[in-house]
């Protein structure tokens, strides 16, 4: 169970922050006419914010590849592969 939590912890936190940011976006900049795709409803804003948080959690994971960071790309500073 602990290893599952370690795997999903980062995406869960980023998605939760994205949902909160989506709600804040709706409350602060919400669309009064209802024609805006993302800000016309709090659910749309929160869903989009959650997706963006999930995407950012995967993109900013760090390293070159999945978990090792060794893709065979040469490090320009040290000259090592």
C-alpha cells in the first residue's frame, strides 16, 4: 500500500492543486455570459485545472527518462554518458 501511495502521491497533489486553482479561477475571473468554455461553470474550470495539474506533475517529474535519468544522452558539462 505504501508503494502505491509513493507512485500516485505527486499526481494526486498536483491534480488537487489544479482543481483548487480552477475553482479560484472560476470565482475570480468567471464568465458571466456563459459563453466561455472553461470559465462558464465551476465544474469545467475545476476539471480543466485538475487535468493541467496532472499534466504538470508528469512533465516536471525530473530526470531524462521515467525514473533513472539515463537515456544515453551525453552530459555536456562532464562529458559522461
